C-alpha cells in the first residue's frame, strides 16, 4: 500500500490524501508542486528519482486506509 505522507518534506505544507498538489518519487518521498517547481525541477532531492503526481485516495478508500499521521520534514539544502 502506498504510504500517503501528510505534508511536503521541504516546506511542511499539508498534503491530504486527496490533494492534487502532492508529488511523490518511487521511495514515497513527498513534496508539493510549489517546492518542486522552485527547487527540485522534477527530481527527488533524496534519491534523484523522478517526482510524479501522487495518486489521490478519497472517500471510503481514504477512510479504510488513511494517510500516516507522522509528518516528515527534512533539511534539504534547496529548502533553506
């Protein structure tokens, strides 16, 4: 099951499970579109993988499989 992280790892913006602004890499690193456009330009700063739109999870699927509660925030050089 894809881990839905609740926030951008760079700016800590909320990214709920149904957010169209969430981007993700193959290691489930999660960023908002703004940070991607301003800092990362489509590449994950953690692994170098491609950032793509994270699938949304809505309704019953989100209720049965909620986003994780723990927020992830990393000190990326680009975010400083």
